[in-house]
C-alpha cells in the first residue's frame, strides 16, 4: 500500500486529526452529527472510518451550505462545511501531505501556512516599500473560490501527489455534493469555503500565479486570493494589471474590474482589512476584538430527505 495513504488510514493519524477537529470546534455537518455527539464514541467512529478508507468504501456526505455575515458589512459569504467525520478524514490527509504542498509554495504566499499570516504579509509589504516600491495593484479575483476549474486543479494535484488512492480522495472532496436545506447539487467547479483541505487547494491552484510573477520579475504579496503587485511607478502598475489579466486567463480566472485598483502608499489604501499609509500599517479593530455571529443552519439531512431532494 502507498506510503502517504498508509499514513492517512492509520488509527493514530486519524485520532490526531480528530483532536485537531475537536480543538477547532465548528458546527455540525449535513448529517446532523455535532462535535459533542461524535466525541461520545469517537474511538469506534475513527476505527470505522479507518476501515472504510482502507477498503475504498469511504464516500463523503454532502457539504452543508449556509450564509455567514461578513464583518462590518451588510452582506454574506457562504460556507460549505463537511460533516465531522469528513473533516477528520480531510485533516488526516492534510497531516500526511502538508509537506508535499508546502514544498511547492513560494515565499510570496502567506495565508493558511504554518508560521505565516497577516503579520508576515505586512512585513513583506513594508520591506518592498523600504526598497522604493510606492505603488501597487490591489487585485481582486472575480469570485475565485466559486470559479476554480476542477480539471486544472486535479492536474496540479497529480503533479505533486504520487499516489492514486489520495487523488481519488481529493477528487471526491472536490466534486462533492452540496446541500442547503432546499436542494442538493454536485459541485461542478470551485473550492468550497469551509472544508479542511480547501486552503491548501487554493494555495496550490494560485501557486502558478506566484511563479509567473516571479518569472516576470514582479513583486507580489499574496494572502489567499487577495494580493498586491507592487511597483515603483504608476505606469509600471498599469503594466502589472495587464500581466495579471494574462496570468489569470491561463488559470481560467479573471480580475474583478470594479474592485481591482492601482493604489499608492502616499495616498494610503486598505488591504486585508488594514490601512497602509507610507510605512505605517494600521491594524483593524476586529483583529483586536473579534466577535461571533449567529448563523442559522439548514435542517439535518436524513436518508429520506436526501433521496427526495435527489429525485426532484
């Protein structure tokens, strides 16, 4: 049996994955099983999951899709959350393969990586400012998480994941069904926000973007799908918009022309919720005082309701 897949199905790996899921809390999935309910007999559930994975009987439940209010905005974003069982399986795959993914990523990428985050992104932006970079393209990819092409993503996965057993698992999670309380549908494109493996899949998909900017000797700082392309002059910033369009076209993505702008450190601009003015970064209040939002979950999906919705 393959090296990484053997690690995934090992009980100890799955137990450690369960501990990560438990620490992260999170809501129930479409099957109605909460963290607390899973914990009641977690040893038996983990053992059963290990056997299902090993025998290739494992199949994910539909994702539970629901709206979550954006901070300080009268708008929503949608999460699509796996069941607790599926989160454990995904966390085990993350633990087994994270070094394979990490080896692919560039120094320009700061989101969803151990030892990196907003602070390292802001430090890198300040470093470029100190070297004379006064302008930037504040780039916004049009609905990135909704528009990732699955064939392109699987092609990138196959280049770094050497085992077909793991590719089959990723394929199941990428093309999973989604349930929102009213209907069920297969995910034909995009990466669901809410899955354990989604962050590293997003970084992998956009790694080509980072590499292309480096090949063209451009300075970029990326945090997930938000990124700055820095330049010393405004005319170079105009050129960087055209270059960004060209690179994203290769990935079957496009810039949002309304939200993509040329910004200046002298005039000040907002990026990742913070204000940049000259060399100073003003951190947002929500970094200091986070608040919880109440969300309303769709009803649990029973076998009867699943079949009814599938047959509509």
